[in-house]
C-alpha cells in the first residue's frame, strides 16, 4: 500500500511539474502549419445592367440608328433624371412607317411606372399579351404594367390635362397616365436621349 501511494504522489508531482515549467521551443519543422486548402470561388456573373448605355447630359448617346433598323426593334438603357438624381431604366423603340433619321420615328419611355413601384415591360409576343394580360386585340407590340395589367399602345397618343399630347395611350387597364416619355434627338448616325418629361 505505501508503494502504491508513493507512485500516485510521484505521478501527481510529474503532472504538476509539466504544467508549471515551460516547454522547450518547438522546432521550425514541428511549428510549420499546413496552409488551408484553397477553394475556387467563381466570380459573380456580370451585372447585365452595367452593359446597357447610361445616358446623361454629358453623354446622351443611347444607340446607333443601325441598332434599331427594323420596325418594333428596341433597346434598353438608363437615363439620368436630373430632378430626382436617379438613373431610371428606359426603353427606346423604332416605330413602324417612320423615317429612321427622324426623332418621331422613335419612342423612348421610362420603364419605371409613373405611379407605384412596378417596372413596365415592352411585350413583343402577341400570345403573351393574350395569356398574361388577357388582351385579345393586339396586332403589334405593346407596353405593359405587370402589376396593374395596364397596356399602353406605342402608336396611339393620349391627351393629358393642359392639352398635352403624349405617346403610349392606355388601351386596357386602370393606370392614370401613359409612361413618362423621354425626348429623342438624332445626331448623325446616333440616337440621343435628351430629357424626360
């Protein structure tokens, strides 16, 4: 029994000594830590909006005339609204039966709904106008508000208070007014977005 007790005391003393006395320095090899494995994280896809033209007072060019050579062809862009300071999504489209070198041959509009938070869409698929908007009279592309199911006709104009005529008359739905228009100018072979209403 005294031998067992002596061994227990000796074991406790060794354990105590190991805890309190400093350990010898680790060698460079034993201290070397393996680097964590590298994981290849794919870069995020490019923002499609960053590739769109951004028109402002210093650079109003949004397209070349050749980009919208066919009737009903369209191009999305951003327009800097000087009043609100925001960059507004917009669309310009070529109207049929008009000259490509005349500003009246194009209609540009803000895709941000005049009232509300919806984004308007240019719908060229006539079957989609029937399916999603329940509009049976479409013979050409229209602009739609997917939230209110209002449709605007690019070939028709509407008379607003003050005897102001603007393009994009409502042909179905309950929105208050057509989309906000953006004035277009032609300079050489370029299409410029100049100002918004």
